[in-house]
């Protein structure tokens, strides 16, 4: 089964969870409302997710004049990858990280933190940017943004279910159809857990693919492997103040070093990524 088929099925599961929650609260009518809501959220994430995430991290657009070396590296990589030059942003944070966003290669943006610029050599920055541009070329960023939006909706609805359980478990019809307080509590736990696992499954396979594509673009896995080694240490020393719903966008898990978050990490282990890249290089 191809990655695209798997991803489509997993996105369908996320939508299905939203519809199930709607059915729990409002029967067939609630199920229809939830389905329409999921469609609207998918449409919104398609058009606006890039702007929202860039604004969330106070990213500032830069051009050739503000960041000439960075701009040239991205421009060269985009040319070799056969994609349009993406917009380039810098995030005002000492944490070392980077991400790509946008609905298509023609409407893409790449963002790097000030911290990663200070930490890395230009060879290592090139490895990081090759990984991010591979996400753009592989059209991973749209899928990841839609998954993040749907997961965020599920988290919000699960929170509503918890409050409903605290204040009486909902209406009589809801108690009869959905198991009352016990059903609400079970749903408030199981729905976000399922959403996190699905989002994790989507993201992890695509991180490995972007690593491989980035190494192919540079004809070597060593630049990115070296960058990931530095990021493994730096992300524990200065974690990024990130939202869980957008954690999968970054090149390394921004919650590294926080044990609970690592249980549901959207990224594969850095050691395994480095090992694979070094094997390609060898």
C-alpha cells in the first residue's frame, strides 16, 4: 500500500472520529453537523493554515537583502529540486528548529529559527533546508496541515465532552444513546488519543521520506545527519515553545526532553534517522 493511500485512509479516520463525536452528542443530526464542520475545517486549513502557523510563531519574512546567504541556499536548492522559490521566514527564537508550510509548491514557505542559524554551519543548514524543501516537493505540508487542523478539532470537542461530563453528562437523550457520563469520559479520553496516534503515523513516515529525498537532493546524507546530531542536543537544552498541534511541522520534535510528550512524538527517533542517513552516505 502506497504512502498516499495510507495517508488518505488515516485522514479519513480523523474525519470519522469527528463525525462519531457529533453522533454521540446529537444523533444523526449531530453527525451531519460534525461532517459539515470537518469539511469546512479541511477547506480552511487548505487555504489559511500556512498564514496561521507563521503568525503563531511570529515569523518574519526575509529576502535577499536581509538574509543573502540563507536566501541563496534556498534558491539553489529549489532550483535543483525543480520547484518555485518559496517565501523565506525567520522565527525570533533561540531554540534551534525549522519547518515548511503552505498548500502547494507554488504557495510554500520555509521558516528557520534564529537559534538554528547561530548553531549550524552552512553545510548543515543546507541539509536542514534540503529536508524542508523535500516536504514541499513531496506535498507533505498540505497533508500535515489538514491532519493538524482535524486533530485540533478533535481535541477541542474532547475538552467539551470532559466539561459536559463534569456538569452532568449532557441531556437525557444523550445519556440514553451514548452511555451518559461514562460514555462522555471514555470519548474524551479515546478520541484525542486516537487522533494523536493517527497524526503520529502520518508524520513519522513522511519524516523518513523527507530525510531520504533531502539526502538525494544533496547527493549525501552527511550534512543532514550532522545537523540532526546538533539538533538532538540543542532541542533538549532550549526546547521551542510550540503548540502540540503544530509540533509535527518542525524538523525535530520541539518537545524533546519532555518525557510525556515523547510518548506521542510525531517524529521518528533521531538516532534512527541519523543511522539511515549515514547508511545512505556510506
